[in-house]
């Protein structure tokens, strides 16, 4: 199964929050590069961040789900 990056974070909290939101909506996300990014202070930026990825066939629908206009907080 091929995965595509949908979100890039520089701290694990943001990455895991997005992963949880996607899972709750029925997507199949994974978090990659988290251990590498946390191995040294400031290394997240050098490692390219912590990535949240979804199967490529779910990418467009997951993008629509995460789009700001779909997330109203009233």
C-alpha cells in the first residue's frame, strides 16, 4: 500500500492530533519520522518534520476533511 503525506508537523502533539482526527473519521493514517525528529533538540526541522500519511487512495477525501472551511468552531 502506498502512502502520501497529508500533514507535516514539528512537534508530536500536532501530528498525533491530526492522526486521531483522521482515524476518528474512518481514515487509515500513520505517523512517520516521529522518533527521528525527537532524537535531539531541534532535530525535527532538520529531519523534515513529523509526517502524517494516509493511503494514497484516501488522500483527496482526507484533504477535504481537514480543509479549514470544513472545520467551523462556533
